[in-house]
């Protein structure tokens, strides 16, 4: 699978500090997910936690389906 041009470290930090607002999703190009996370406070934290785990295991993808891993 192709790798994204998005920075893994930036995405992890955005998820950790601003995950409840969905900022990491906006950064990754997942605008619809970002809006939903913004309106639901990151799915009451559950969605943010799942995204954070996906980032740490390097299985999180950007809006084009490319893995953010480096």
C-alpha cells in the first residue's frame, strides 16, 4: 500500500492534543470524519482513542487511502 505524504508525528500530536475536535482528521484529508468528530467531541473520546491506536500501530490512512506511517 502507498504511503501518505502527511507527517505521522504531526498527525499523532494533533490526535493526542486536539483529537476531540477532529483536527487530525482534517489534517489527514478526512473532512467528513473531522466534521462529525468536531460535532460529537471525538465520538465522546472513543473515536479519538481508536484513531490514536490506529496511528500508533501505523494503520491510519489519509483521505486518499494511503497509510500515514512516516
